[in-house]
C-alpha cells in the first residue's frame, strides 16, 4: 500500500516541531540574511547629505508612504541642533524633491528594500556608520513609528547621554510577570530587566561608542536573521538585542524608569487616578479592553484604580497605554502612532492627546494624526471635532 501523503508530511515536519520551530521559520533564520546581503542589498542607493559627520550619529529610519512629512523634518532638525549627524534610512524609494530636502538635513541617505522592518533598516544604517565613521562616541537608533520630539518634553538625547551607559532605551516593555487582565486587583508590582521577555523598545535606542566597536556586537548585527514577520522581528530584534546586551554584561538602562510606578501612582489624588485610568489606551488586547469596559472608574477604590493602571502597563507597555501620564509627569518625548488605526477607542484617545499638544510642532503632529486616522482607520466613526 502506498504511504499516505499526510504521513509523509508528518515525518518531514517532525524534526522542526522537535526543535520548536516551523520549516518556514527555520528557513528564515538560516537564509534571510544571506539572501538580503547577496540580492536585495545590492539595490541600495546611498546619497551623500550636506550635514557634516560628527562623533555623534543618529540612524533615523522612515517609511514615507505619503512622502516626507513635516514631523520627519522636525526630528531631523532636533537631531542636528543637538549635535547628531543624521543617517536617514528609507524603507521606500524617495522622490527627487524629498531627497533634495533630506540632503539638506542629513549626512547620508540610504534607500533600501522594505525588508526586515525596523531592524532591517537599523542594520543597514548601523553597519554603514561603522564602515564610514571610526570615532563615533554615540549612535542613536530612531524610527518614525513614534512622533519625536513632543512639545513640552524633556531632551531625551541629553538625558540618555547623562546615564553614561553602553545601551539606553527611551522605554521598556514586559518587565513584569504576566498578569491576567481579569485578575488586575491581585497584581503585585515588581518591574525588572530580569524577566524573560523584557526589552528596550526599538523606537529609540542609544549605543555607546565602546559597544559599537565590540566585535561581538557587530557580529550580532552582521548575522541578524532578517524577516518580514513582525512578531518574529520583535522577538529576534527588540527582545534578542536586549537579551544580548544584558547577557553580555554591558551596562544598560532607560530614561523612563518605572520600577517605582506603583509608589508614584499612590501619591496622586483619586481624581487624577480616575482620569489616568479613563485615558488608558488599549490598542491590541480584547481581554484588557473588556476589563476596562466593565470597570466602574468613577466609583472604584484608589487601590483598584492603581492596580488597573499597573496591569495595563504590564500587559502592553507604558509608552502605548499612558502617553499623557508619562508626557506630563516625566517629560516623555515620544508618541506611538499605531493606536490610531488599531482600535477605535485607542484612536480617539490618541487624537485627543495630539489635539492638546502645544505650538507649531503640536499642530503638525495633530494634523498628521488626523490624516493617519483617515487613511488607516477609515473603518472607524469620524472623530469628534473640538469646539
């Protein structure tokens, strides 16, 4: 009797299952980086900019789907004013007019294939920086998944430099043991980099010159297994890079330290806590959203309010869930864009926040937020118009 196909398939896939990885995932792990370097990287275009190189460099990754944005130019101006020479990496081809504008605000422009998400672009920018500039004191990695800098925020570049560490992130995620949303009242706050999935968020990282010149660190980037699977990129990139830094004994930290968040919240008056809880942004977690919907914020006890806020941070990260809180109390200078299209309530709350940002830069960010909502959140109801 011929062997059934399902049995053949089962036996062929058994070794991969035993390794805990699918054949496609293993292929990506082994082949994607050589494929990119041998095929796609040959199509890169590198253009010299007009800003002179300095010992401080910034790789600024953009995805200009609607062309170069005013907020891109705000970020580049800010970098240059703070002594950072920008290396702009675009994951899309640039038009002639946009490239001309970028040349005036950058040291290098790299146009590359859209492969590997932010870590693919970071890799090209970092390796190009290492090859061209030998005396780098600091290298910053930034991308346009977040607006930066927000009006009224602290100077993140100076704050990160002042820590004098090998590796600094603007924010972190998953430094707390997993909490079931329904059990938020039982949370015992204990935030630490020792947790398995703890990582520094990739939208803003600072790397010391000493770490940049470490051959082992460079090998991490040279051998980084690129993929167009976003979940895998987070695991290999944000989590993988953070774990490499920690396990190799390099000094690391964040400018947004939240290990004492429980004590900070306990010092706030109940009405502030109610406002913070009501403004909690939940972009991608149905269970947490259901808990919020069933939680009577106006009559809840102070303890329950604090525990609800802490649980939202533990589940999705403070830079996603509480941008108003960290901007107002910590001077946090970043605002993630993705809640604008991931969930309607999250989108409304994010738009409300951008509407309240001050000055010309605030108006730029709010205008772009409204346009992002229109483009990518078209399924949502039209947002309320402020009087």
